[in-house]
């Protein structure tokens, strides 16, 4: 289980660091008042050119050290904060940072850190090739499938223009879905954003289904899922929506105007794609916004939040 060390961990890719992921992680650490830990992994050397293993490993370590230094420089440059001030507060520039170079494959290293951190952030290239999804250096799928903490996968910069900012959460009534709703509320509150709670109702081939009755039942389930967490966040404006269609397609469409899409990890056993669940797996391939995968049993830290008696919701159902 996660013991909540109070850090945001970013997996640094020494081949080509994702600046959007770095910016997202730094901003998140700043919002939370947490330390940002920059982690890079050095895997075992497999040199196809036949160079001595020690020389190849030294080259990998040098590249990893340069990547860490560059990432730390970018964090401080983005927040216009001086370096080597580890005790500065979030009110004085960027978050405090720590760098770590670890031995092992990227996925294994980051999964070990996830057991004792609040949030794991990784960048991602387009998932168009099997090598990107399942190769030794791929981290998005195994991290999302197995991490003990929420995992944020960032491909593109967070949207900052257009409609009012919103966080989208996929709701399905499951234990993982419950955790996702709680986490999404916390994210919306941190960003001063609206929360769009979306229950996707797959179309059925059963002609005898009472659509009006089934729609009303799902609206009630959605309202119950939202109400469980809304009292802790009375200032978050919530839109509740039931949509007909495929969950991946509807949530991908919603991601176009979202700061992030939050989903629960519903998969069970098997390989990482199965453990991740089909909806989260599909969103990693298709979503336009960052995707946050939340494992079951995760609860946001509510210790600093006042109790509340009500919340604002606006139901919006699309049954056609």
C-alpha cells in the first residue's frame, strides 16, 4: 500500500524528456505544496555494437545524469526560481526538487517509488507502435496498470485556452470509479475548475430495454457517486452527465476541452493491458488531455478541507 511520502514523482526519460510532463509535474507539486522528485533509471547495458559493457554503462549513466540536470534546470527556469534553495516554499517560485538516479528498468524503478509517493507522472509519445507500448523503456502502461498511487500520463501541454477549465471523471459505480471521483474532485478544487462527471451507458441490442427507466437509474447512481465526495468540495461546480455510447469514445471526446481525464483502474490480473482496464488503456492511446489513472482504495487527503453541507450540481443527460 501507498504510505504517502508527500512527494510528486516524475519519471525522467534520458532519451527525450517530455517538457509537458515536466511542467505538469512541477505545477502539481507547487499546487500541493509538495516536493518534486525527478527520477531516471539506468537499465542493464545491452550493447548491440559490441563495445565493452563498462564503457556502455558509463555512457548510459552520463546521459542519465545530464537528463536529470537538464530537467532540474527546466523546472527552475519555468518558475523563475534560483537553484540550490531546497527549503523554499511554494510562494517563492517553483517546488523544492530532489533528483535520483536508480539502477533498473524504468518501469520497475518507478513502480518501486510509487509505493511511497502521492502521485507518479510520466510522459508519453504516441502509442502507435507495439514497441512504444510494450518495450523495456515503456512506462505508461505498466505504471498505470500496477502502481500503488495515481498515475498521470502526459502527452501534450495542459489546455489553457478555450471554454472554462474543467476536469472530466469517468464514473461507473465501481470501487476504482469511486476512488477516481474523489481524486477528480480534489484536482478540480486545486485548479479552481469545474468537474464534469460522466457516466457512459453503452448502447444495448436488447429491444425490450426500458430506456427511460434505465436512464433514470443511471442518473441516480451517478448522483450518489458524486454526492459521496461533493460535500468536501462545496466550491467545485459539478456537471453530471449520462451519455450513450462507448466509454473510450465519449471520454476521448470530453478530453478535448479538459484539463485532465480521471478514470479508475478496473482491470484484474493478466498482462498489464488487462490490469489497466480497457477504458484507461484506450484513453492512453487517444485522449487529448493528460490521463490520470486511479487505483481502487485511493482516497485524496481531506485533512485540510472543511466539512460542508452542500454542493452545486447541474444534471445533463444525453440519452439519444
